[in-house]
C-alpha cells in the first residue's frame, strides 16, 4: 500500500510553510500517513500553541474519512447527513477548513492538516502542501 514517508512529509511541509510565509500567517502543519499516523509536524515561529493538536487532528480526520475537512464541515451542519460527527472518535474529528487528503495516482496516501489562522488561510496553506 502506498503511503507518505518522511521525505514526502518534509516536501509537503516546506511547500505549506512557503505559502504561510507568503500570506504572513505562521501555522502548525502536520502530515499523516495512509494509516493516519503522524509522520511530521512543524510549528512555525509565532504559530499558536493551541493549534498544534488541531493541525494533527485535521490531518487525521482528512485521512480517516478521505475528505477535505472543509467539505466534511459543510456536511456536518444541523440537518446535514454528518451532523454530530465532530463528537465521534473521542472528539478528534475536526470539521473546519485546513485538512486535505494527499493522493498519489488517485489513491489516498495520507493527509495534511494546518491550523493557526482563518479557515481560508488554513485551507490555502494545506492545499499548497
């Protein structure tokens, strides 16, 4: 089974860091492998400490459900099909922007999670990764 390795994670983080620097917002950036296990994490200088866990959980959520957390969040609102999902998995599920599945050849091989700014900032940094 294909997965993200440390060299991949470093490249992903480097690209995400470059985008975060470009927009002037320090971020926490996490990369997980196909099994949802943390491969690497970076807390940029000045990024919020409280966002460390959020970035890791966004990456995990994105891999656990093979969906961008932004899209999961849209389906987790009252009256939607996944309402309440954020309370599952011991509260680990994140339902706001910043988690993106990583694909190789159409197959999900891991995910990146970003936290430390607005949802729009986090999404653009995650997509850059």
